[in-house]
């Protein structure tokens, strides 16, 4: 017994040192929850301002959608993208200036196609189109260069993991039992889990147009602004013409709702697949779990009507790869199957994500193999496959589903379409957006005439870049005084459709971190941060805040 006690006291100092180290590592000035591009940029900016920062990430891979397949950047007007966001795209440019970056094609073979801007801009040394692994590596480089502690695979305890006192978060804990304390917290998740667990006001779904005096919110039956609707009459019934036979897969029962009315439905999710047509770098589309060709009968009927636009959104990224997005009335968007996702438990979300994966893998397998698919489409699709050198630990499949919209905070200030369309000025901007009001389809239903139709797809161009208000990333006064929300910010459904672009999330992440540092230095709440001081710092960081700068 004496020997055991002696041994215990001999190793006690080492135990104490270890415990002290862990405790110290879990305390910071700023704790950021999330592994998205906004989270990493916020962490970098926190470190640059001399704050001790910790990233608590449920994700193993950093960068969110930017590293998860969305390489064909939704830029809008690239001139409004400044600060660390622009640094990210500059680093993309530098990567592709090396010969080693062009493994599967020569640079001159790639071309220069981008979305809203050329892919490669030699004048300001930026590149806006990239492969997923390049984005992830830049995010990892950011973390390494600034020595930012990142705790991965750490999931917020959403039921009892947020401790608050006097309207402030004092600590958060994860399902593993780790506790993180900070002066200011930033929720940089796509889902807004920390925001919700802290008891903030938020909204899921579409508001009625009357709520914020909007035109493009709410149910949008009969509005067809893209090519994502059924232009030809398609029968929805298992036995064509027989209403009593039931609906084929992918069509909702019930009416779509009154035009302009509110509902709790969400624009559809998908995975942004990275495909390759290089014979040595492609994985044949696999037959997925739970495959059932009957799930794609609606697509077969669409093909029979003469539709052939399968490859319209195989947008090129370097090295003979794509960022493949949804296109057309029946595509990679799993319409109507994500409504429960924002509020779902982690287990329920995993099931929803698996359903989306099975659907989308099944879609590709079906189009590559089923005799109901036109032969020319099958032949062309079989020249493609999942890129073998992307998402290598996941069989070429993206790690991140495209959560286009989940919870949205409701603060004292709500961004609406009126700001995006230039009808209302933003007085306290912390960044700018410029993309169109953009919502993917929300539901698929049977019309009064007895044909299938989609609803919810909107694309209304913003006439000029617009400011994004600081007040939209802080909670309502009295709800929480030390939390900032740069991703699930306070915006209406349709306004969020413009704001929700990856460069904007990076911009808002940087601005949130800057505001957090000012709140700490001024010993004040995030709501009472001195905006003049914030603006001065943001401009020094080369953030873009006003249209007259251009």
C-alpha cells in the first residue's frame, strides 16, 4: 500500500500539469463553434487581433461547403469581396500558378470560365474556381500559420451544454464532456445550433410576404425564373391518368399553399459532387444502398418528354473535374426531404443526410445504367465518375451536404429583400453582398390541372451590391450579450437566399471576430460595440463596406 501511495504522489505533478494544460487549452477570449469557412476565417481574424481563440468543430474536415465541393464560387460582384475572403481566393490563385497543381490537364486546356467573373483574374491575382482539396488545404494552412487550436468531432450538447448567467454564455460543453469557456462566442455553423441552444429567437421556413413587405418570400406558385420547372405536362400518377393509383416517388400529397403565404418548408439540399472525366481519376458511379429505380420514374417521364439538360451544371473546375450542381426540374436537389433537418437531433440529421446521399448516388447510377434513360445520355454520363483524388477518405463523396438554409436568427434588425434590391439602405454595414435573390425549389406537387410542378425556385438580380448590417449578426437586446451569429444571421428567407454565399460567410466571419475583439477590449456587450471603431478596423482590414468605393 505504501508503495502504491509513493507511486501516486510521484506521478501526481505530471497529472496536475496535464490537467492544467487541458483546462488552459479549453479557455479562450473567443470560442468559435463550427468548422465552416466562416468559422476558420473568424478564428484567423481573432488571432490576428491578438485574442486567444479556440475552434470547436463538429466537422473533421475544415472549410464547410468551400472545401466540400462548391468550387464554382457564387461570386456576384467580386469587387465587394475583401479582407481575408479575398486572401483565400488569392491563395487559390497562387496554388494554380504552380505546374504541380495541374496533374490531370494543362492550365491552358482549362479555360477561364467562372460564375459572374473569369475563373482566373491575373490583374488582382485571384482565382475563384478550385478543387475541393485545394480549399481544404488553404483552411488548414490558415489554422497552422496562426497556431489556432481546433477541437474536431466535438458536437455541442444541445440540451444542456450551454451555460448562461445574467444574459451571457459562460461556457459550452460537447457530447464528449469537454467544456469551453470564453468571453465571447461565435456560432459559425450552417444550422445555428449554438444560437438555438442559447435560447435566441429564430425562424425556420418562409415568412409571409406581408411580414416584411416583400414580394419574393412565401409560397411562389406559378413563378418560373430559372429552368428548374416542368415546362411540359408530366403525369404524376403511378398509372398515368388514374388519380386513385397513387403518386410516383418525389411528389408531395396536398396543395402547395396560398401564394405569398408563410410555411415551414425549406429550399432543397444536395451534395455538390466533384466529378472527373479523366479515365485514370474517376470512380464508376456505384449502386447505392437502398437503390430503387422506381424513385426515378418522374425523371424517366421527363426524359420521355424530350428534356436532355443533364449536363448543364457540370461546371468546370481545374484538372478535368466539376462542381456539379442541381439543374432542371428533376436533378440532384432532393426536393421536400429536408424540412425536419434544422431542428432534428444529430441522429435524425445523419439519417436525413444518408437519405440524400442514397437519392443522389441512386440518381447518378440510374442515369448511367437504366434503359429508360436515353442512350446518348447514358453513354455520355459513363465518361464521368466521382473524382478519385477528392474526398479520399469517403470514397470520393463530399463530406458536407449543402445546407442552403436552416435556422435563421430573428434579431432587432432583419435583413429583407428590400435591402438586397436597393429599396432600403443599411446604415451600419460590416460587409457586402451582391448575389441575386436565389432560392431553390421548396416543394413538388400536383397542379389543379393534374400535372406535376415544382415551387419555390426564385432568381431576382440585385441591382447593385448592398450592405449587410452589423445588427443582423447580433442577438436581440436582452437575449444574449456575448454571442455573434455570422452564418445563420437575422434575415428573411428570400434575403438569406442572396446572403448565403461562401465568400459572404467568410466576410461576415471576419467582421464578427473583429466585433468580438472590440467587445472584449471595451468590456461591453456585442450589441453595444462602437460601430465607428468597428468600421475603422474593417476598412483597415480591407473589408468592402460601401458601394461608392467602386
